[in-house]
C-alpha cells in the first residue's frame, strides 16, 4: 500500500479501479481503491463520491476488513455532504459506541441539513459533555446555535473556543462575522483578517503577491505602490469595490499609487467606477511595495460606521442600456402598464448556504400570479423551470441566453427594470450598487451584510429586506413581497 500510494495517481488509479470493479473483487480491493482515491482527491467532490462508493462496497463485503473503515466512511460523507450516508454510518457507529463524539458531531451536521436544529443541538451538547473543553465540539455547537439566530449565546461559545485555542483562525473568523453583523465594526474588521490564515489555498493572487510584497497595514503610501486584489465571491467584491475611490484619494494625497488586481466577470463593470489614476491590472504587471485584500479596506481605511455608504456607486454600460431597453420593451408590448420585475430564486449550488438561501420554485407561485407583472428570470441555467412556468400561464421571460457580456449585460438589464426580487446572491449586491429598487428575500440567519432584524441595510439605500421569521419559512416572506409588488402595480 505504501509503495502504491507513493506513485502518481495516473499510474495506480486505473489498475486499482479495475480490480475493485472486477466480479471477483474482495473487500481488500475496494478498500485499497477507496483509500487511494481519498489520498488524491483533495477537494474534488467527484473523486470523494467515487471513494465513498468503493469504501461502502468494502464495508458491505467485510465490515471488519479495516478497524476504522466506518469512521472513514462517515467522515468522508460529511466532507462530501452526502447526508444520507452520514446518517446511516453514524447510526451504526453510535450503536457500537454511544460515546463516539465524532459520530455525534457528524450526525448533527446531517440533522442541521434537514433543519432539525433541536436534534442537532442535543447531539452537539452530548458531544461537548463527552469531551469537555474540546474546541472542535464547542465550535460546532456555537455555529449550530448561530443558525438559530441566538447570536449572543453563539458568541459566548466562540469566545470559549478561543480561550482554549487562541490561534483558531476559523473560530476568530466566525466571531468577526457576529461582530460585524451587530455593527461592532472596529472589532469585527480586525478579527475578519483571520480569513487570511486559510484563504491562501483559495486565492492565487494573494499567494503570488505575498511572495513579492509586504501586506499593507495602513502605512503611508508616499512613493509606494499598493496592489489591492479581489477576493472571495462576486457579492463580496461588489460590496467592497465602493471603497477603492476613497483609497485612491488617500494615495493621491500621500503621493502613492494604487492598482486594483482583478480578472473576472466583474472586470468591465468595475473599470467604469474606478478613478482615472487607479488602474485595473489582470496580471502582475507592476511589482508593488504592498498588497491588500479588497475586503480589508474597511479596516485599513478606518470605516467603522455604515451610515452614509448606501448611495449607488456602479453604473451600467451606456452602450448596452438602449439595446436592453428595446428588448425589455418588446417583452411587454401588448401588455400596457405591465411592471418589469427581475427574479432570482437560487444561486450557485456549490455555495455552502445555497440550500438555505434559495427559495423552492413551487413557493414562488404567489409572486408569479400577480396580474400586471412581467418577470425576468435572472438565474442562469434555469431555462427548464421558466418553460414550466410559462406552460402554466405565468408571464416569465428568460433573458439569460443573451448575457454575452456577463455582468455588464445583467447590469444593463437591471437598470431597465422597475424592481428586482432576489435571494442573497451576487445580483442582490449588483442591484444595490446600481441603485435599482430591490426586494431581498433572506433566510433566517443570512450573511453579515444584512445585519440583525432591521428591514433595511445602510449599505444599499435601494434594498428592502424581507427576512424569514424562522428557519425555512419562505411563505411569510413571499407573501410580504407579493404585497409590495401589488402595491407597485396599483401605484
């Protein structure tokens, strides 16, 4: 096994796969294939699933072929988010040993996935009882409680975690989000820097810049060049790009230079908002003195109040506005007075919160049945759903096949609509940054951008917030948004 695992995956996996798939394969063949796949899978979900299949076959053939096999299956299923397998594997583990804290933690994740927070919390409290002072168990309990909107209790638990493991970057990051959510920006932004401890694996720009320049801690930029790199998701970049003009003003005053390092679907949208002396580079053309992540700008610029930051700061491409205006008008010709409403009901399925933030299609029908409205579906890849809605008589149009220029086309379309109804995803930030009236439907515990409880956000003047009153409760949210749309139609 050691000899095999030291060889490149391309050399050994085909042979092991063939052995595991052979009619005469025994538990050891499946076990070796599954273990080797896991060694080479990294974050590849497809390989993780294939490994799980092999390990399950090994277990079924001979449960005793490897003492820790069931634990490996449960843990890998947890990582791959195969919740059905997590449930079955942990049930077996706990039947053998009710004091298995790891099994309790994995099983609690499956319970949370089906929104059974009472069960999840009980499982985690039992794990904490079995391994008192264990930071992992306490951290999981804190996150479970946070998802129930018990923020003060979750914060207290996170502080316990940090008392036990002061260098726990993930716990500090989770604490920062609670602090920012409640408006404690000075503490929150400082603690939010903890993301840099684990963001390097995901951000090539950060890694490359760290090799040639120093992290910017707010020092004078006199005679210096600072590269600010885009980071995290599209929504994060859309939110944070508003701070670049303020940074450019400071650099101009001090006699320094700022460059925005970004190469993605938002590039041209951002270029239109940047000051003339702050250029955008798509590769490391300039060797900087300093580097800084885009999401670090509030801390470095001392922005500790959200008030005053809600005005629009992005604009649609003027050359695309009129073509989209004509297209939108053609969609409502023959429907005098129809209001034009954009609709986003789901996001990237790979996003860890997508299942919670997305609205099931059948629950949107109270919106779609409002007379006097033409809806424009903004979620790419959902054409079949739109076809089904149209077949049922709902006035829904799919413009996504015309998004040749990506976000530039989306921005020009949004600017031609009366309203956007969206979940918490990139288009919400785009609509807010453009100043388009927006109804934002958010899950019970949403991203920190949207604060706690308030119906509005200081970050975007044009966005109204419609919050779930409880986990999974979309019906009250949809009913309130419907009332908002009906009022718009009557007005």
